C-alpha cells in the first residue's frame, strides 16, 4: 500500500473516530443531569398527573356501564315499522333465515351500551336519553363488578337527559358542580365506557361553552353544549365530565366526527341544565318548561344595521308574537329587539330560548327591549310551554309589493290585484307581490321566494308600489339596509335586505 493510500485510510479512520467520539459525546450529554428549570417542569407534570389520578380514583367508582336491550323492529318499503306479530306466516321463516340463533317465535334484540353515573347514595343515576330511551331491559354494571337491573324514571329528548334508578343504598355518587362557573381552557376529565372499555378516563380542556344550534337534538332540542377536547367515543355517552375538584360539570352526549370516532370535538350537556331536568324527572316523571310565546331569531349584522344599531350588536329579534300568550299580554311587539334577560346580556336566540325554558311557569322575568331605538323595560310572567308547540295559534300577519326590477335586492315587485290574490290564495291580504326572485341574490339567500308579499318596511305598512317607494324615501340616507315584513301565504317573518333603489 502506497503512502497516498495509507494517508487516505488514516484520514478516514480519523474521521470515523471523530464521529464515534462525537456520538459518544452526544450520548453522554443526553443522559447527563437535567437543568433545574427542566426539573421543575418535570415535577409540575408529575403533580398534574397525580391530580388527574386522584380525581379519577375519587370519581370512577360512581361511574357505571349500561347494557340496553330493545326489541328489534322490521320496516316495510316505506319505512314504517312492522310489529313482529303482524308479519304474518312468513315472520317465522324470516327470523329463522336471518337470526338462526333465536328461538322460534322470539324477537331478535337490539343490544346497546353506554355510560351513566350515580348522583345519590340511594341509586339514582344520570345518563342520556339516546342511551336508555325505549329500553325493554336495562342493566347497570358497577366498577366493583356488581350487576343491577335498572328502572327508567324519566327521559327528556329535548336535552337528551335521562334519570334511571337501581334498588339499594350506600352507592358511591358524584357531586353536581356549577357549569356556569366553568371557564374555557379549564382542565376536565371524561369518564365512561368507550367501545365497552369500562372505567376509561381521558383528560382535556374546555374548548368552548354555549354551543347552540348544533342541530344534534333536532328542531325542538335545547342545546347549550360544553365543547371539550377530552377524548369522547361511542360508549362514553351518559358518562360524567368532571372538573379537578371531582364535581360533575357536564353529561357527555355527542361527538363531531367524520369517522364516527374521536376527532377532538366532544359535546356535553351542562350540569346546570341537566340538574333542572333531573329534578323534574325525579319529582314528576316529565319536564315542564317556561314559555313566552314569541318567534325569535338571532340579531344578524344586517338586521342590526337595518334597525339603526351597530353591526355586531347582540340580541334577539322578535319576528312574531303569538296572540293571548305571555309576551303579548306583557306588551312585547314584533320587531322588538330583546337585549337583556334578568340583567344579563342576550347573545343569541338559542341561549335566550334555553334560559326561558328553565324558568318555572308563573315566575316573572325582567326583559329590556329596543323599540324604535329606545330602551324599554318589560316584566313578563312566564307561561307553560304547550305539549305540542307546533299547534300554537299564529299571530295575524299581513304583507305587500311592486313591478320594477330591484337588482340590488334581487326581486321584482308588482301590485296585488284580486285575480292574482285569488290564484295565489291571498284573498284579503294587502301588500306588494314579489313576482320574481333572482337565484343567488340577497333576497334568495334570505329564503324569500316568488309569490310572497312585502307588507311592511321599517314598520311602515305597505299596500301598493307607491307606498313601497314612499317607505324607501323615508329611510335615512346613511342607512344601507331595511327590514321588510314578508308573508308567503302561510308564514310571516322579518328579513333584512339591501335598501332598494330605482
């Protein structure tokens, strides 16, 4: 081997040695003593872990696993349920083919599962309506392995809360906290049985409060969810969401997920709402809610501007007042803007509806409304929500329209004559007729459709196109939005639209 090769070989060996030495140095450094600052951080994490462990140990014995059995149903081609006894002679053959494990003549069972938790030592438990509603048999399994058959005391689909009970005494139970004091960013734990894995604990923070209009509980639901990133999965439903004091702040109810599993957005019913429901289910077996008799919507920026307020102002806009109901009797009027309830700011329609629903019928509430840009205090004695709100009498609404194209609004208007009124079923009505709505235009986006009547603009009645333009002329020059009262032959509502121009 020549000198050049030996030199190159030596350099390479030296390089390898240097790499090995560097690696050894890094290795030595990586396992050396941590800094005092890092040590403090590690101790803080240990303390946090110990806090989670202590809370879990305190709360977990009160959390149960629920096994739910329901009779299965078969549906016809139109989706109607067919009771087993009505299936005819082919019923036995159907079940033998598709459910061979079932005894002849028996009904296959739907088996569900979920979570719940004791709220008293004498066996009352809270869970979700969607977990136990319609149960034929409900079995409770405690953390120490005991098994009990439970009775459903009452359910409330409006909040998805249910109260159940087992016989016995001395059960470990959880204290109910105050969800009104809960803060965004606060640590919470979710306990339950995800995918049947009992006594599972996850930790996260409160991501948001007051999540309304999620459309999870349907049109007549009362939604005011706590949002958390504590992992919640199928099977967690009905379990408690607890704070670091071990008190219940929510009842885990739903997740928002494209996959059906954990995606970081879990929803829980606030315990204050659950307590209101629970007390009535325990005492009466059903829930009675407060009621004013108004149709409301959240005050949108355009609507606020149309009423002469700042864009972004909070409140709810009264679309309609039901005759002979508490709101009308107290003097609430359509187009009022409710800005305060018992001294608290009204933020949106969902929150306002929830709060009124939790007022006992007969009790008075103090409202502040804006009417013609003036604040007015009105006390209303809350009524009882009818069992079927859809059957309420509607307010007697009246509306109007004209013939030229309003491009900035996206409609055409014309006078309403007797022949058109008879054809459209609008006999006896007044207003200007919307003869055309431009797809994608401002009116179309607000749900306005051809054949509707414009009956008012900024509280001014309109009977014909001349009165329509007179009303436009009276709108302040600096106001870009007007509020129109629209009647479609069945329903009436107020809509904020761009100020029309000729």
